[in-house]
C-alpha cells in the first residue's frame, strides 16, 4: 500500500519546533513533578475516577510509575511516528507532486495530537497525586 510512496524528509517549520519543544518540556516537568511527589504519596492512591470525578478504584503508589510509563511510551511513540509520514493513512493517493504537502499536514496533526494527549495524561497524573495527598483539585 505505502511501498510506492515517496520517502522525503519534511523540514520543520517554527510551529513544528515549538510543538516539539513544548511537548518535551511538559514531559520533563511531569516526570519532575512525579519524582518530587512520589515520596510523599500514601501507600494507596486513586487509580480510576467515575463520571462525577469520584474515586472508584485504588492501587498501590507504584501504580504511578505505570501511568508515567504509559504516558512516556505514547508521547515518544507518536514523536517517532512523525518521522515516517510515508506510512500514515491518507484519503488521497500520495504522489511525488503532493507528498510534501500531505506529509507536512499529517506530521503537524500528529504533533498537535501528541501535545493534547500529553496534556490529558498530565492532568490525570496531577489528579492522582493531588487527590492521594488529600488535597482538592483546582
């Protein structure tokens, strides 16, 4: 299917660099927050919330590392996927003439999705830690 697609390197524009740097910065800040907070966590932390935001499942404080591992794998995985736009799905046939345009759009969309996903996962981690410490969410 995508074997015949052109393999070209798409140069990053300023917005792409900003998206990548903001994503990296948030991931590093999140890891720092979790590392600094981990020692203060109780042995049991919330792991699942119902539709009303109430805790309906708990786990050991080591569960925070699983959350961080999932977050990091998703973030790094999507970042790697932006390096191979020729394997993405497209609604049009990719040719030499339109490849650069569609590859650029596809990679930018993935960068935005990556940032949004990381923001959601960061909020989840923040919520777990904040509630576990007995504080209210803002």
